């Protein structure tokens, strides 16, 4: 394929010029296996720099506090050592003429007391997601979380704000709010995980309230144009989330209200599982939300090169995010440009420490 394909055309991301429309999706890789959970130049720095030819890189989820952690060896953005570590990563990406956002993360109830000094995890309501969490001692069952107090909520909103401020110190081009995939903010949206009877529960507006308070807090410290966020409206039977008759109307409300902001982008996921028989689901997320959202849409959902080009050509998305193909193909952009076959990924090495399955995939398409 030639450079005229849609994925290889440049794009103006609300002031940030992208050389192409290929986005590296945020993916947990669990390589920050050090006492401070900081990214290092030798690991994360090299990993992201190898992929810097993408239009935009979005980092793995980065916890905004100790309370936000739910996975081992994930690099945070709340300690000075972590900020300095990320600075070395962004420097390496920028040295390669790349652009990188950080994903700000709070897992909520998808954590375990092992990560919280024995304390309960935090969530909108005291409802166990009945999932599993990978700890230092292997997989453990989730437990019933603590329903967050108003003080807990306000502190968490401030943690997102501080995370964004720290991201700017670390040299990121912007931030993505992780409000997806069954994690804390997503838990507020859905009735299966939020049965509160205060200002953060009950109505659709109340359940979405925390997201807009997070955005409003973050825009006090960075421009709106540097803020993106991720949503997964039709997530079902994963991470403790189930769809009901109010789920899609809730996301419709959220996406409509996002038009009041001048954000970098809205990052949407197509359904993770087959929801074609679920009467409450939307099966084609990009097509559904394109007429509703007036800003830039990034879509993610297991697309190949051909489908990615078609999505942009049909106008249902502006940018396409690739996950697993970017793990095993650091030169994904060049392979798409030159028509070189992709290298398969090794799922067994997605989350293990070390360079294997992280820095050892071949780069074939660069001169």
C-alpha cells in the first residue's frame, strides 16, 4: 500500500500535529519491577522510543496514587522518582520526533488489599466485582470494596489533577483519563457497580458527575486541548461490568456533554466480547458515536490495516488505535506503508519482567 492510505495521512490533534493516524493503544506491560515502580530509560524508554513513528503513543495506564494501584510492576505518576523516570521516557520519544500522552489510571475495586497495605479497595459502592487480581503471590479473588466517602471522592479527583500536573513535569504532550474497562470511573457510570443514593449515584447525571469533575479539575492545570479520555460503552460480563437498559443512555449523555469541552480526543473501544444478542448493547461503537461527538474520535477494537483505513475513509473515526500488533511490531507504521507482513505476538510474555517479549521483537521495515 502507498502513503495515500488513510492511516498514513497527517492529522491535526487540536494543535498537535501528527504525521499519521496510527495510535499506539495504552497497554499494561508490567515492566517497572523496581521498589518505586518507576519507568526506566533502559526498559520503558527504549520500548516507547522504538514505536515513536506512530502518530500518537498512549502510555500504559499509570496509577495516580497508591490507592489507584491494582497490578504489579506498573509505573506510577505520583512520586518524584516516577516523574523523573517518565521524563527520560518522553525525552527518548521526542528525540525520535514522537508524540506521547500518558493514561491516568485508578482501578477502583479491581484491586486487592495486598496492594493497599491490607486496607479495603475503593469503589462507588460496596459491591464485589467477583474477578481476579494478579498480585505478587499470583492470582487472588477480588474482595468487597469500601464504598467511597465524599472525602474519598474529592481526594481522588485531586489525585487525577495532580497526576496531570506531574505528567506535564514529565514532558508528556497530554493525558488520557482512563474512564473505561471496568475501572474506577467506569464503576461510577454503571448501575451494577454504583448503587449510591447521594450526588454521585441514582440518576444518569449523578453517576457521570465524577468524570466531569475530574475533567474540570485537570483543566485547571493543563489546557483542555491536552486532555483525552477513554470509554468502553458496550463492555459486558468483564471486570464486573454488566449492561442494562440505562448503560448506553448513560454513555450517550456523557459523550453529548463532552461536546461542551475542547478536548484532544475521545478514545472509544468496540465491544470486547460478542454482544450481538444483548438488547442493551451497541454493536458498532464508532458508527453510533460519530454523529453524537463533534470532536476527534480514536477507535480501538482489534482492527487490521484494511479495516483501519476503511473506518477513517467512511468517516466513523479520525484515528485508529492498535494494541497487540504494536507490541510485536515496533515498526508498525513502516510495515503498513511498505506492505510488510506483521510479526505475531507472544501472549505469554505480555506481563512478565525483563526484555523478552518487550524489546526483542524484530524491526524489519526501517531503512
